[in-house]
């Protein structure tokens, strides 16, 4: 598996039954490479937003992929009960928490700036809990909100890239300027030397394809 993390546009697709079946065989290197290429940026982005450094986030990515390879045989594909998206979040959360736990403890300071070192009591080793493990109410889980945001962002990027290959370049450019970049419609028409009506038509046609593609990709999350 290639471990280089490039900054190329994500090829993000929900993992479906076919790929999961390939991964469960264990020896499908192409399948694992596809999985890594698809999901590393999602995991990395969430780890960074959770507060990890670049190096820690990359370690979290590698450890999450290893955890998937170790436990994929136990995962049953049933989006109605436990989606792959939810399962992958659980594994990612655990690996992010472990990165926080690996950090050396920072001694607390009193008002005079002196260290207030915490020593173990009764022979028990002092422990630290990572930020993502200290969330008391899962219904208000900020990490899950970040996960959903990154997931939707990658989903939109993938759907947009697929639609771009299905339509004429000039039609996508009109849609890009007007809808994705929020240019004024008359400015789009002026710059591209087209009519306002053409811009509106491109918005309608490309937008309809994008909604269809998003719906298709969202199935099986």
C-alpha cells in the first residue's frame, strides 16, 4: 500500500458491498490501495480538526487503516443498522484519542508560574484522557459533526468531478462560476461571452446531474 499522502483532489466514494467483500479477503492489494486513496484525506482532515499535529494525524491515518484491515472481517454490511461510515468513525475516534494519550503530560502551573506536578496516588499510575474521549454526551459530539462535514465535503467533490466529465467544458464552467463560486450571473455571461439565459440553462442541467450523482453516491453510507 502506498503511504504517500498527496494533496490531489479526493477520489471519495462511499465504500460499498463490493469493495468490502474484496477487503475481507485480506490479500487484495489493489482493493486496499483503493480504500487508502479514498479515505485517507477524510481521516487526516478530521484528525487535524480534532487538534492533532500533521505527524500525529498521519499516524492516526495509518493506524486507522490497520485497524480496518484487522477488524474488517467482523463488520457486517447493513446500512440500516450500522453503516460503514459510522463504523469507520468509531475506529478513527479511537486512533485520534490514542495520539492524544501519547503526548507527554504538561505540568500545571500555579499563580506564581511554578509547576504543579501531579503524582500517582496509592501506587496507581496517573492517566490522561484524550480530548475526543472527554465528551460527556454523544448527542452533542463535536467530532461527529466534523466527521459529517468532512464526509459531505468529500462526497460533493467526488460528485462534482464525475459530473464535470459528463458535460461540456463550457457548460460546467458556467455552473462553476455561477453556482460554486457564486459569481453574479451577468458577470459570468460577460466573462464567458454567453447570454444570461445560457448561464441559467447550464445551472439547471448541471445542477440536476449533480443532485443525481450525490444521491447515487450517498446510497450505502
